[in-house]
C-alpha cells in the first residue's frame, strides 16, 4: 500500500504541474497532502517530517546555492547591456560575405551569449529578436534560421557557467554522499559545481563545432538556403569595433572559468566575479543607470525566489516520497532491469528526456535526480559523467518538438509568416547532432572526465 502511494504521489504531482499550477506550491502542497493521508491510513511514518526544519535551514545556508543569484545577476545584466547586439553586428560584417556566414555568426555569438548568461530563455529570445529579422530579410531559409537560433539558445544548458550545472552540482553532491553510504564507503571526496563546469567544457565546445560543421555542409549541398551578402553592402570590417565587442564578454567568461580552473576561486566566488564584471561592462558601455539596475535586480530576485521555492517544495516531496518507500521501490526496479547498470542508465535517460517535454529543468533536477542519482551512483557510475550526461539530455529535450521549451521561447519572437512546422523542421538536424553528442560522450566518457581529473588530480 505504501509503495502504491509513492507511485500515486509522483503521478499526481506530474498531472498537477501539467495542469498549470505553480511548481513550488504543487510540490510542497501535494506532498504534505499525501503525507497527511498516509499518517491517517498508517502508510506513512510521520518521523520523516521531523527532518523538514533541518532541510530548510540547509537550503538557505547552502554556500553553493549562493552562486545561483550571482550567475543570474550576471546573465540578466549582460542581456540588458546590449553586448550581444554589438557583437552580432561585428561578427556579421566579418563572416557575412561567405555563404552561411550569418548563421555561423549567430552560432558563435549565441554560444558566447549562452556562456555569459547561462539562461536558455534569455539567449533564445535575445538572439531571435536581434538576428532572425536580418536572416529572413537576407533570404536565408526560415527552417535553417530558426533551427540555428533555437539550437544555439540551448547551449546555455551545457556551456559553463550554466545555472543548470550549478543546480546539478549541488544535487549530485548530495546524491554522491548518499551513494557512498549505500556502499558503506566513507570518503571525503565530493562532487562540486566546479567539477561539472570543467567536465562540460569540452562537450560544450565540441557541440558548437558540430553545429558549425553541419552549417558548412549545408552551404555546399544547398547553397540557395544561405546566400552570401554582397561586399558593398557589408562595408569594411572594423577590427577595432570587433575586438571591442568580442574581448569584454570573452574576458569575463575567461575570468570566471579561469578562476575556477586555476583554483583561485570557488564557483560561488567566481559567480561574484562574474556579477561585478558584468556590472562594470554595462557601466563601460554607458548602459548602467538606476532604472537599469532596478530592472536587473528585480529580474534576479524573481528567478532566485522561484529556484529556492522550488527547491524547498522538492525537498518536501523527496522526504514524503522516501517515507512511502518510493526510493526502495525504484532501486528494486533498477536492479531488476535487463542489462544491469547500462539498462538502468538508459531507462533514466529516456524518462528524463520525456519529462523534459512537460517539466522545466529545475523541477527535473530537484525532483527526479535526487531519487535516481544515489541509486545509479551506487551502481558504479561516475558522478561528474552522469551529471554532464543529464545536462546534455535536458538540452536535447528542450529542443525536441512538439513541446521543447526553446521552441516556445523562439515562437514568441518569430513572425507569423514562419510556420511552427518550419521551425520543427529546422531543429531536427540539430537534435540529431545533440543525440550524436550523447552517443560520443557515452562511448568516450573521458571527454567529460579527463579535464576534471587533470585539474583536480
């Protein structure tokens, strides 16, 4: 009976979320409702709820989670300081005279913006507003244009510093400690956000390279889809302006990631560097004033409150789910799957991929990963590799029709003359590229684990 209640709890939460109710209150409210029913029916041990105060205090006192508002502040500040607009204009002048040059510029600028903001919605909307009208006016195929923009926007999921990796790092650290307890191992080793940042660096850069290779191939196979811009329309490349647009955001990313890689700063301290650096860049561009600062702080507060409220609700859910014996049920199912750890891993990846259609990445990270993470890690999977694979998987589901969140963001800024079907057609090749990236990372796990091993030994 108790295990049935655990399954029913999970199903009810998914249905309530799909109905459009607020995530944080759904997770906490439905979980407490089921806990009350369980206490009355004798299927739930009320002692599990005694851990709630410690859980809440631990969330608010978590130094790693302090990086979330700082990285969000950095991203929102860069989004509103028009850095992407200047960079896209300069890169278009550099590559526009080549066939496909504009979409290659979009890919490079989008990757840089994704690394700067770490927020998928911000990257997709910003690039859509800036680049899509130009691409359509220049005769670029709408499917190629929208597909490139949507795919490039999802790079914010995997290229560090990424909010997804910050949240995953905290959850995977807890899951790794629980897995060690299951195995009877008491090791001081932990999984940090820095581990995931470094582990995701090579796959993220490789993914950008695969995007560009695909676009170059299309220019040879179907050149009419991506025409070149006449030189007389572009004018001369202003190298000073190009460097002025490229160096500041690139320098900020290097400062943030470099301070982590070289061991000078923790991810939280590096996030503070990024927040201060983004503010100084906005000031240098004359984009910092009282109204701008108020808008940025309001945006940061909104996103941060949402994240922490969801985390509190997810903590209540995990306690109640565990109190009903749900974790033991899932562990039993995983161990009975054919193929052992490989079969369990593929089932989990498929479930996360499908849940990515209906749930935001925050819900998946806080609800699903704490349940399946300790079990998979106790079966012998590397925590850094598993965390990056989950991030890559979420990135793919966010791009997949008909419910990919990246497509919803782009649809909001795309002219009605471009049909939704055209957008779906455009993202299919990029979905295949991301699936290829998952396959590569699966068969060559050192692509993810090598760099962290070199940095941290």
